[in-house]
C-alpha cells in the first residue's frame, strides 16, 4: 500500500543537505502568542487516536470521514517510550464541532476480562477498535497524511563544523507531530476542568514553545481558571456567585486548588501516571507522566509570567537563524563538561542559565540581539500584560518589521563556529566575582554585593529584575565554567571551519567516555554531582565513620571513580539470583510485569483494537 506522504515535513533527514552558507536572515516573524493561539485552535479541532501502525491511515480516515466529518489533516506520531502505546494519528477535522461529535459518539471499554468497570471519561485520547476495513472507501492519494517519523536512508555529505552544529540542532528539534501532541496534552487537562471553570485555559510554556527545546524535553504548562482581561465597560451586570479565599491567603488557596486538580489528573485522566504534588515550592507544581505520549509534564497554576518569558526568548531566537543552533551546541557542550547536572536542586548551571549566557554574549559582543529596554521602547499598548502574580511585561512582541534594525549582525556572514569560539573567549575572561550580566540593558555591570539575590554568578532576570537567574550557582561551579571555557577556546582556535575531516567532537575534548552500566545496577552520585564545593567536602570529610564495622558492612571506596556501582544481583548469592536454580530472570520478569500493569489499556473484551498482534 503506497500512501501519499506530503512534503510538509519537519524531519532531520530533510535538513541534512542544507549548508549554513546558504542560510540568510529574513524579515519574517510570527509572535509566540499568535503561534499558541493558532496551535490551540488546531488542538480543539483534533483527537489523538491509537492505531496498530502507520498503515492504518486509510481505515481511520475512511471511518472518520464517513461517520464524523471532513478530515483536514492526519499526523502520524510514534511514542518510543512504551511498547503498548506506540502508534498514533493526530486527526484534525475541518470543523471543531466534529470533535464534539467524537466526544459524544465515542464508546467506552465497559468491563475488562476481570469484570472491572471502566471510568467513562471523555477525552481527546482514543483508540480505533474493531477489525480493519477490507476496502476503505478513501483512496490512498486522497488522504491528507503527514509523517515526520521516516528514517533517513541517505548518508549525508561531508559537512564543515558550522554545518555540523546546525544539523546537531536540527536533529533534536521538536517535530510537527511532537508539537501537536504537546498541545493535545494541554487540551486534555483543559477539558477536564472546563465543566466547572468554563473559561479555563491550559497554556504551554518553557522550552517546548520558546524555540530552544528538544523533542525529548518535558512539557511545562500553566492552568489559568479565567484568563480573560476586561475593562469596566465590558463587565456584565450578571455576576457569578462564587466562594472566596477562606483561610491562609492566596498561596494557601493555590496549593489547595493544585491538590484537588492533582487528584482529578491521577484518578480520571487516561495515560496520566506517577502524579506528584510539589506544593511548597516558590512556584507550586504538579508533576506527572503522560504514558500515551511518553512525556513528563509539569503543571503550574495561575501565574503566566513563564508564558511571557517564553515569548521573550522566542523573540531573541527568531531574530537571527544562528541563535538557536548556537544555544543547542553550548547546552550540549555544557552537559558534556559536567557543568549541567541532572540532579535537582543543583548548585550548577541550568539550561535556562545557559540560554541567558548566550543571549548576553550576543547582545554585548555582536549586537545581534536587542536588550529588553530596546524592545520596551518600541512597544505599544497591545504589548502590555500584567500577570496574576503582579509581573508586568511591556516588550515588543511582533519584531518582524524591525528585525534588521534590532539585529546589527543581520547581514553579517559570521559562522556558527566563529560565534561558538567567541562565546568561549568571552566567558573564559569574564570576571564573575566583580561583574554581573544584565540582559535588560544589554551590558555588563559591577556586581551589587548588597543585592539580596547576589551569588557567585549574577544574571538579571529579564522580566523580573528583582530575581537572579543563576542564584543557585556556587563558586566551584563558576570556577569550573571558566576553566572549561578556556580549554574549549584553545581547541576552537586550532580548528578551521572547512578543514577536511574536522569533527565537532574535537570541541568537546574528544569523544566522551561513557560508563557501561548494567540495567541491574544503580549508582550513588558523587558529591560533586550535587554541587558541594571544597569547603562543604572538607566538612563532610571531618565526620569519619566508625572503624569498628563488621565484615558484612564494609564501606567500599574508590578514589579513582566518581561513582560507586553496586550490582544488586551479587547481594543475593554466588549465582547472582534471588532464588537458586533456574529462576535467574525473576527480577527482570517482575519489572516487566510492573511495567505492563502500569501501562495496561482499559479495553472491552469484545472490541479488539486493530493494532493487536492477532490481526
């Protein structure tokens, strides 16, 4: 079966033939708020349907077209994080009312083989039941199908170092189908609370929308119960009865609301697992795993300042095509040099700090990016927003007509390799002890030691200047950053962009050694991984353990290793098994059984889905 695959794809293999010398800046830009509005409209016209495989497109298209309404587009999405929820189509209809009809006509699983009742939740996440139609009514060439999961079968030509940087970014860029799925995740939560809060909206923010994210990144969302902004003239005389804050103030009520919403997500929403409530953080959030999409999600409440921060980062990333690839390679470099840790909380750099360092460098050295003050001076009343937490933003959102004047490197042919080398040079010489980075005015300033938020590294928050982006970073992390920048600067200085056989890994100090870890072993993190500096190490060293330990309770140390690997199997016997004999795989089977139970799809026994292996 030869399905027509349209050319409007967002896949890595399409970009591997692009050379950066051919890329030029253009006077075109779509503001992030407009993108979010457009994407949310798409999500309202869409449902996400699980199928057997990509070849189920004619059957699904025929059913939807015949029984629901006209299909505008179908996007194939493959969830690589699970074996049970793998293949999906995002079906976008021409009319939003078609989705309402799906929610009205859609059936529920009834009971499973164990006679367990299913919660009849209406959700935009569905699966295609029944046997596949033998002769789908739709012709293959009439299906508006988009597939950005195709594998590359062509070896890319030799690329220079700048091209390698560009394609490294493109290979991890968020695809079209991944983007649509993220808005469907937002839509699922939005529909769940709209029965009580009619105007509730769930907006994405962070790296998933600001242009600096990766397809494997988390999904950050904010829930606003009523985000409408009205003046007194627009206020209705008919006023809803409602409950006021009873006790504890606004923060206590926010925690209370999130607590209730987390229960709704945990109990009712399909695919939502491992729900955690982090209610006493500065910004309380709900963390959970959306198994149907393979994404980790963070949901915050009633504070849209993160959305407007994403808008500002999106502006900076859209002013010059070189900004996002440069950020991507610096983030990759920082992680390879242990400057960014996976442990949270951390005293090392975060991805947000890395982005702001690149922004400040491009502002001050190349005048490629405008300061916040410049953007505010060009704004109008429609660019002014006041968040629920009192944060006021007033920077220009639609920079399209002004890109050439805001970007003094607009016509420059400076390469990505040269920009990367300049980044390393700039921060290898930067005095973090005496100076701070200020993206608000685009300059380096003397550090204010009396500032309550001052730390080893000071980067002013661009929309909340009272906050320090890098407040968590300690002195040892700053010293390590300066040292690594000096080393990388020397390596970059020896490279020529068009040097035959040049490899991007040379910038990272050669190929990184990776320890092979058994799936049945766990690692105790090194003290440096949690960000303890020398003083804190010394304090810990002073408190020595007792030397009168029994032989079965010895402390294993190895100064040459940064981690201690402990094989769990060896703790249970000579053969490494929990039970002697032929049951070596009990642990593995138990783990697999737990995973299957967790991912178990609730389906009716008399409605077999088309994606089962029996078909």
